[in-house]
C-alpha cells in the first residue's frame, strides 16, 4: 500500500456518538491495533455489529480498538439522528466499542480519515461495513469489504499478529 510518510491514522479525531462534548482522538490509540468500520442501521450487513462487539470484547484488553463510524452515504441506510443510532446499537447489539458522530465516508465530503485511507490504499468504501485495519504505529495494514465478516479468519489472524508485535 502506498504510504504518505508524513501522516498516519493517529492524527485524526472525531466527535463521539454518545457525547457531543467528547472527542475521540486516534492519537489516544497509539500502540493499539484499530479496526475502522463505516456502519449503518438499516443494511443487510447490520448484523455485523454483533461480530464487531464480540471481537471488541475478546481483544480490547490485548490492545484492539474497534471504531464504528456511522454513515448515511449508501442508500440512506443510516437515516437516524445520532441519538437514534446510539439507541439502536445498544438495544439491538449491546454495542460498547467507540462510535463517532455520523460522517460522510466517500466523495468530496468524506471525513479527513477516510480521505487519508483512500490516499493510502486506493480503496474507498463501496458499501456499509467496509473495514480498515491500522497497526500500532498508525499505518494501514489491511482493508476488507463489507462481505467479509469481522470475525473472518483472515481478519482475526491479522489482528492477532499485529497485537503480538512489540512497538
């Protein structure tokens, strides 16, 4: 993957979904492996929330961060307010991993992190639940399409390998 040596994922930040006064700074995750996922509540892939939550609970104490980024960019499948998104995620999937405020993830209005991800990988999300894996240094090391479940063997092996790396 092409690298812009001046930048990494740790330079970006977002407003938290559950608290507009809270900022999620990716720099706080320096030394951790991050899975970035654009999410939606009314999508055929929405049940992936359950697998994301399972991964989060299994690996968070070892240094995995899952960051959900709600987006209405694909077929308007995330039409709700931020409060509605949060309530949906908690009620239906008991989501406890960090989630940002609703963002654009493609096109001219894409948030800065997704613009950077596109520059680094040449891939922009084609649908909801696209996954990008960021290593402990903030570099992109993998991307997986919506059709690849979060608990897919290849994703889990990549996460486990990166969690074992000493920084």
